[in-house]
């Protein structure tokens, strides 16, 4: 239980740190999560090969507890320092290969020790005659899941009040205390005393010092003014000369002074409307956009929606451009919630809605560029209202990758708005309107409105507007971004724009990355599905005719566990991304969803242990039926999430978010937890050795590792939720058919008897 608790606490803390180091890009997060599972699998496999007896297992568990506790603060420090190692100049983005190398190096000790600790503890449990080796791994899996659930709930509380090194100090204290319990005599007393001393020293004195030193290394090359953690992530303010910059999870949000960005963020959108009165700003509370918008004399009210209150607090403290407008002007109202969730719940209508957020660099940001969001925005526009958004582009030539990305956004906008206008430049502005005659591509119209409103601007001015909107540039961009027949629409459950952005991100570092992603994205879904089915069917057929019965049992169990590991990772990612796409506040629910998912695994493991059949054929049948249920769990989950997305009433939405989604998380966990002890019991049938424990747990982790890499970096962005769900079905069909066929193979016992006679 403590292993699961420590691993989840460490995972939550380290994943937040990894997001800051690698700029929140979810392709890198997929790499990092896969690395986590890889090293855990290595540790469990190596420890499993040792087959420790009771006395040595107890000492090994105590040793691993100490190593796990000390390795967590060391890993946090190493991750923060790794950013400066891979940057040639301060502030440079970290590419996919450095992200992989850094995660492989930094996570190796903590994750490998966690994997080894789990197997050593399972072997220790297996020495108990009441449990035995046959049920040891299933029992340990149940207890680890229960501890993980507690860790998820505890992280929700601790992250609100404690710094990462203080949380690491608590984990260290608990593991040293457990090691003391496992040992005896003088060693126990010394270790217990050391644990108390280290805990007090770590929390009171060492943790603040380590936090300051590691943050300084992380932002090497900058003058670090402040760095604060909130429920939603890390906010950092740096100073370079006279420029102060605000970062959220490593991504720059705003710099001050930066009058050009502040003017561009709102003035083009407000000039497109003949007389804007009610304005909604989604994001942009830190970049000076509110102060610029208030310059328009027709403005009566501005609603600013920001997710994180800490951002506004740090803006008041460190960026002097916005505080007066945000705090003193009665026309400004601030809402601390997700922008999309607030828009869906309000009854207000607006003349102009401005998406003042970064592009779809992550799945969280992508939901502001989907057809579902555009429909919600249109429903809240006044009769002559417009939606405005801006994305990075190119002042001169638009590359094929960039054109494909912008073409996708253009096509998605046109699915909702019959009138779309774009203004080219280093930043391209898109405007969508439902009514004809609202939008204009004529620079003289915008200049006339600029002068009529007596706006004092330097960059969105009568000198720059004609240059940005030169007829030949407007025509070229209009032609280049015209949607093609093959251009896909960006949707909540099919986030293709996220894929295009991943290609652009990869192309910044090495053309080979982008080329590989383009090739993978061009593959036909039916071809991929058919290849997966054929390859796994051939593997299952080969395993079905292995000569020895024990080999067939172990192979069928390993194939089932690997497929289940992949599917459980898919279900977890589906849950989180679907919740984020529908409600937009998954960060505040993250620990709850993960905790209930792990609690479901614990409950499923308990049920599975109680229902393990005594004979092999019944075990085969039980595993086949469980695997079949697991196979169709992914499309069933997507179907239920799609139905929940259609709920409109406030009460139904609250019920779905607070009750139904957590219940779905628990149900998904129950399936995986129930399957695991069945599969491990099959592999351990009639065997007393403990060597298979590490191998089976490693297979489960490798399946999850493959899922983390493929799901976040390729399958979901390219094929969407539904395509990925049907691939999960295909992956689970092979072990389902294999175990079902073996359950009806009546000559299994005779083959085994003949084999034993031959050996004699």
C-alpha cells in the first residue's frame, strides 16, 4: 500500500515538474509517462529474477523503501536542473530527443526502485501460506491500487498547501518508518530515530533551500523574481533587462512591456465590429489586453475569464500594465473558471468573443479551437456579433505544415460561421460571423473606425493596417488557406489540430521528427486496424500451439496482461481528455478521477482474488470473458461520454461531472483490477516459484508504456477517440480468442501427461 501511495504522490509531483521543464507539450508528456512505466518495468523484472526468500525479501523491501524515499527529492532536483543542460541558450524550447534523454536519466532511480519494491513486497506476501505464490501478485496488485487511491486523494490536499520538496519529505519519512518496522533490534531504533530527525530537518530547513536552489538552476540565464505553484500548475516571473515575463508551466503567457502584443490581441477584433458594447475575453488577463480594449468608447462591459486566480495576483504584483484596468474599472468583471465551461453556463450574449489563449499546443488548449466550442460561441453572440482568435503564422512564406494547420482551423470555423475573414502577418487573425456584412477585409474601413473612436495606438495604426491588409497578401492567404476536400474538421473527440501542432513543434528541432509524424498521419485507419488484427492473430495462433501446457498458460496470461495494460492506459486517458473536453476543469478533478480509478482497480482485484477458479479450463473461460468485456469498454466509454456532452441543464451537468464521471472511472478500474489476478493465477497455476511475478508485472507496465506513447503522440490526435477505441478492441480480441480456444481444448491434460512421461 505504501508503494502505491508513494508512487502516485511522486508521479503527481514529478509530472507537474516535467510539464514546466518541457513547456507543457503533451507529446513530451507521453514520452515521459512511457519512460516512467519503462523504468518501473525494468525494476520489477530485475527484482523478479532474484526470487527472494522470506528473510532476504524482508531486508530487500526495507532497503528499497529507504532508496525510494531518498530518490524522490533527488529526482525533483535533477529534473529542474536538466532544463539548463539541454538548452544551448536560455529560454530555448526543449525538443523530443532531449525530453526523452532527460526523462530516461532523471526518472531511472525512483521508478526502477518503485518497480523492484512492488515485486519484493509481492514475494514477501507470497511467503504467507494463507496467500501463496499463486495469488501473491494479485494480492499485492490490490493493495498497491488501494494505496494509489489514497495517494491520489492525499495529493489533492497536499498540493494546495505544501511545496514539492515538502511533499517529498513526507514520502521519505513514511518509507523510512516502514523500513524501521521491517527491520529488528538496534537497526529499527536507529532508523526510526533517523526518520524523525530527517523529516523535521527536511520540512523545516532543507525543503525551502532545495526549492530556491533548484528553481535557480531551472531558470539559469534569467533573473528569477518569483515562482509559485497553484492547483492548476506553476507560475514563474523572470526579468531580463527591463522586460518581465510571466510563464505558466514553462509556456510564456505575457511579457511587459509588450505594447505590440497587447494591441494586436484585441484591436483588430474590436475594429471588425461597428460598435462593440459587450466583450468576452477568454484568457489574456496578464498581457494588457483589457486595458487596450477599454480604450474603445463604446465598450460597456468586459467579461474576463481566467482559470487560475494566482495568475491575476502575480500580474498585480509583477506586471504593471494591467492592475489598474482589472481592479478599478467598473466595466470589467473577472470570472475564475474555465472559459469554455463559463460560456456554456452563462445566459449572456456578446458583440465580440475573443479567444486570447495560446494555440492548440496541448489537448487542453485544443478544445478552444474545435467545432463544438465554435458552436457554443455562436450561440452566445449578439445578432451582429463575431468570434475572434489568433494563431502563430509567418510574415513571409507559409510552410506546407503551417498551411495544413491553419487550413484545418479555417475549415473548422467555416463549419459554424458562413462568413470568415483572416488578416495575415506574423500572427494571423481569424474572424467568424453568422450574419452577412459584419466582417470586412477592407483596411480603409478599419482605419475609419480607428480614427472615429480616437484610439491612441502605435502598432494597430493607420500606418500598419494597410501593410497587414495589402490586397495581394489577403488574396494569397485566402487562396493558400482554402480548405481542401481532404481537410479535416477539428473536434473535441477528434483533435486533428493538436496533431498538426505536434508536427510544427517537432519541425522546430529536427526535420526527421516532423517527417515521421507526417508519414504516420497519412496512414489509412482501416489499414492500421487490419495490420494490428493480423499481427496479433498470428501471434495468438503461434502461442496456441506451443508444445508445453505451462508455456501456453504463461504466454496466454502475458498476452492478456499486456493488452489489458494498453487498454487501461487508454481508458485513463479517455476519461481525463473527455472530462477536459466537456467540462474544462480536469486539473481540479484530476486527483479524484485517478484516485477512483485506482480504487476501482483495488476493488476489482479483491473481487478477482475471491473468484479465481481452481481448475485451469474454468480459469481460461473466466479470463476470456473478462478480456472480452475489457475489449469493448473503450467504445462504450466514448459513447457514454458523448451522451454526457449533450446534457444542457445545470443540474444534469453538475451531476455528470461530480458523480457520473467519477463512477465511470471506478468502473473502468474494476475491469482491469478483476482481470489481473485471473491472468497471474493462470501463469502461476501449479507453480510455487516467484520468478514470474516480476515478468508479469513488467508486461503490464510495458503495455501501459506503449499505450502512453502511442495514444498521446499519435493515435488520439490522428484517429480521434473513436478510432483509438476500436484499435483497443482489436488489441484485446487476440488474447480473448486465445484464452477462449484454450478453454475448449480438451486434450490439454493428455498432452501434459504425455509430456511428463516423455521426460521421465
